C-alpha cells in the first residue's frame, strides 16, 4: 500500500509537479507560498517589524497556562507527546504563546519603554475535523506588538494586517471588531450570559453545554444550529464594559476611522483563546463559506506577566496561509509566478557538455537562471525542453565554433549571433537583470 500524507495535512508542490488526488493539492504550489510570504515579509519591514522563530514544540504547560485549560484547543485539539526523558511536550497549536515564552526567557522586554514588533511564519497543529480551509497541520503568518498599552498599537496592527491582505489580492474583505472587556468587567457579563442561557441549556449543543461552566463567552461563537435561537438576544460583552475598556474601544474605532479603514462592530465577536481582552477583531471573506475568517487577533494585556515577564500590554494577529490561497484561487486571482530558466544551454557530445556545465556555473554566478540537459537527450529534445520552459535565450555550445565561442539565439525573434563565452554573462545580464 502506497503511503499517503496524514489526514488533515497536505504537500506543497513545485510548480511542475502533477496535481495530486486531493483537490487542494493543485492549489498549493511553492511559488504561490513564496509570493505570499515575500509580500508579508516586505509589508512587515515597512512597519518596522522583525522576524522571530520559535520551536515547533513547547512545554505542554505553556499552552495550558497561556491559551487556557477550558479552550477547545487545549481541551480537544492539541498534539501532546512525552519524550524519552519523560517531559510533556505539545506541537505548537498557535503562535503567540511561544513568542511570549521567548520574550520572557531572553529578557527582551526588560528595559524601559521597550516596544517589540515581531512577526513569524509558522506551522501549527490542531487535531480537528479536516475540511477545506481547515487542516490538522496548517500555516500562519502572524504579528505581535509587545510593550504597547496605547489603543494606537491596536490600530497599527490592524492596519498592517489589512495592508498585507490587500497586497496579496484580498481587498474585498470585511473588518469586524469588538471589545471582550477586561478581567474586571468580564465576570459581570459572564453571569448575565449564564442567566440568559440556563433555561435553554438542555436543548443546546454538547459543546455549548460544556462551555456553559468553563467558558460561556465562547458559546456566542457557536455555529451549531441548535444554539442560534438562544444566542440571539443574549447579553453582549460590549454592554458591560467598564470605563477603561470602553475608552480603549472608542479610541480604536477613532484610529481606524482616521486611517480610512472601514469596519463594523460585531457585538457577538469573540476569540477562541483565553488571553484576549479589550480589542478583538477578525477579517472575513465569504468565498469559503463557513471558513470565512482570513485574519484574526486582538489584545492580550496580562499574558506576558502571567508567564513571568513584565506587566506590559500586547496585541497581535494570525492569518492562515492555506485559507488565503484557497480564497485567491476561488476568486481566480493569481499570486506569484514560477521562476523558470531564462537561458538554456544546448550541447551534444561529451566535450560540449563539459563546456556547457562550466558556462552554466558562470552564468548562475552572475545571477541568471540557467538550465541544461542532464539526461543525455538529443539536440532536438533539448530545444523542445527550452521551448516548454519558456526560456528567452538558447546558447548552443558547439565544437565546430572557434574555441571559447558559442552561438546565442533569441527565442522571441529567432535572431542568432556568435560571441565569446567571456562576453556572454554581460550580454545576458543586460537583458534580464536590468529590467
């Protein structure tokens, strides 16, 4: 029996690879990922955000402490393992906790008025029912601003996310924002929400019944049809904000308006992780149906101090790579392009092939993308390969030319000329690298 990728995972294939049986595999080619990641990195550089890389697994207790024991991620979705030394480790289910651990461990937030602006490109792992746009191993780009209590940091993070989405081709999205309060005002809302839901609990979904005691705010995010009529009319957190949370939320809205970023206040919006407070936001697109969130995040004041660091504020977001690519494909919006060879060297006999190998090395050192035959094919087959690859120029390495000379053919107009190998790199870099 042939091996298959584990359920809920996928391969990212080179552009020339044949499509797999999994429909999504036809969409996940490396050049698209590279283009999306390059755009994200470039946008981050404009905002002064630097990259951080953390391990793919962490101490299990880190996620229980930061994400929350009662969250679905920790309760049902983490990939936990015990290593040979008896330590309990968990494959990274989300990006923020590991970044916070690294900040504390290395004392990055120890100075006065330190503002850390960090980004990551991660693989995340969650055991959940695979479906289009939701995978057991998925990938995210994300941003964390740590050390900023000011609402303008929330606005800056949202602006970065919206810039990134626009520049990869997702400009027809909707930004939804809400406030999920502070630890001071949230308990009051929690009890009001329980009072509203308690009479209907027996008719609600099993997940909502479980969340009723552990994390009732998450019930508002339920997509189960059994819950919808009871969620309708439930008390909203935004009506229970204390002065601190209300003022913060008002300033976030004013900042977004100042930048001309459209938004809607979604009173039912909550996030699935316990560390969020005050601002919560999601960016949605309808192309994938229920899997419509393409970017989401919020503020997590108190998270760093809970992990042993200083009591400073933080705000960030994560955005799914697969989901963005699926939406772009659904909308028939191309991203990136395969970087094919610019020059193909055609050689026949062993001596010509040895020369072609040396010339290819020189041209590649000059910055050109070069290919030549590695299969012992005929000249006709080599020319066919050059045409199929879309090469702009073909270089014929021929023993019947003067020593140190080759023939160069422009594939666009058919023009041919003989020139010295010593001049070849200059001639071709003028064509390709000056554009």
